[in-house]
C-alpha cells in the first residue's frame, strides 16, 4: 500500500513539473500586470543592479571573445571623453545620438514600464516607446522582409504565468547600457518574465551572440511596482537644456521622480 502511495506521489510531482513547462492553452487569459513599474537598482549596466554611470571601472562582464573584449576596453576609454571639448576620437552614447535606448537596453532603463497583456500580444511601454511581443503564434517575416531595427522584432508565448520572449533583428551599433557594449547583427535575446510577488516582476535574460560571445550571457533583472497613486512620468525629450533629462557634457542625464531619486 505504501509503495503504491509513493508511486502515485512521484507521478503527481512529475505532472506538476511538466505543467510548469507546458504552454498555456490558446485563448487562455494572460495574467494582469497592470500598473506602473520601475527597474530595481541601478541602470548603469544592463546585467547588474549595481554600478555608477559614467565612472571608470563600471563595465559589463559579458563573455566576449578576446578581440571584442579588446575593442570594448578601447571603446570604454573613448566613451569616458564625452563632453570634453579638448578630447578627440570621442565615442558618444547612442541614446544621446538617437534619443532612443533600443533593444536590449530597454530591459533596464531609468524610465517607467507598463505591461499590457492581451491574448494576441503583450505591449511593453517604456517611456515613449512600445515593444510589441506577439503571442498569437505567428511566424517571423520572410528573410528578405527583415532588417535590423532599434527595437528588434519580438514574439513570445505563455508558459503558465511566465511570458517567454525571443527578439531578433537587432542593430549592431546600439549600446546595451551606459557603456559602449554592442551586439552583432546575429544576436538574439531571450527573456522569461513572471510576477514573483504582487510588487515584483522578474526578467531572466539570456543573450546569444555567436559572433562576439564565447557562450550565452545570462542575468536577471527585476521591476518593482510603483505606488498606485503616482502619476505617470512625462516622456523623455531629446536633451534640450529645458528638458527633464538634458544633455550635460555630451551625455543624457536622468532626473528620476523624487521617491526613486531618494532610493538611489
């Protein structure tokens, strides 16, 4: 009798584990992630909640191949010269140049996030940009109808309450964060987002770049819910002296809302 009960328990555990990896049934209502959200911790680096912006010694630990690591280190030195009128051979942040973060930098920005989940797609709204994550089972466009985009192309599916996203067609000239780390045009970004508690969304990220990386690069970022009584922030404008986020010494600066500024 005990043996039969043990076998039944093992079978139940197996079914529970399998259910966690099975995609949600078509037409099932996705979870509600409404509200305003903000990245937890610093956004100086895409991969870590620590780090200070524009400070020597702040850099990503991406698994770069030796030749690309050497290029990244050289670019870091050039990037530190931004805003120095006497400097030559300066590398300027692409967010300053385009007033647009792009992907995968959108994973960790200082701006507010909104997640609107519908049956056919999820809208991830960051500042004035919208990521469209199609969950209706569509194929990628034909090869001759694809080209690199600042935001890439994203599609996904639901595995229980987790949204699994794949993003392709990324540009190879966009910084991943406040340091000049850039991916190749063959890179793909995989994300797994789920609400781990009522005030936190977890994003498990894996970047695959067969050109520049020695292996896949994985990290985790979190988004925390802001108070329901707070008003949405004004979208970023392009760095004029009268704007909330002006360009100072050649860099876009960020003025966070008072409650978040105090937590830095």
